[in-house]
């Protein structure tokens, strides 16, 4: 079961991997059979290889600068809920709600994100 420290470290590694877009950094986050779902964009990447390819396909998003602020809302059993805000120089701000379901090895097996353009 993840605790606050495990979840915080995972999110920090997520931000690092989103910054580097390096295969090893992305792979370190997810189980081999992980699922990554994002709404409203209908993103459904199944398996770590597909997640890596999907992330690397979005590498250009970070080029002009971005930030990410977040807070853990709750942890229940193997699942954490996180609220975040990504702000991209080129695209604007997006409010996110994540659920992260952790495997026993500390990697995430199911990632779900609801993503909305933020109201300024």
C-alpha cells in the first residue's frame, strides 16, 4: 500500500520523466502491463511500451517551457488521488485530476487523468 512519501516520490519522478521524455525515466513509473487513460482526449495507452511511445510523441509540448503544481487529495488502499495544474507556455493552463493505482513494486498499474482547460 502506498503512503504519502511513496506517492510524492512517484509524482516527482513523473515530472522528471515528463521533462526528459527518456524511455528509462518513463518505464520506471509504470508496470509492464500498465494502463494510461486520459479524458476528454480518449487516450488509452495499454502496456508500458505504448505509454512510452505516447509520451515521447508529446515531447514538443515541453519545448517552450512548462510548470506543474500538484497536491495529494487522498490515499485509499492502493490508489491515490492527485489534483494538478500544468501550465504550458504554448498551450495555457490545464487542471487535472489523477487516480494512481499502485502495484506492490511501487510502480503504477493504472493511471487515469481527467484534464480540463483551466479557467483563469
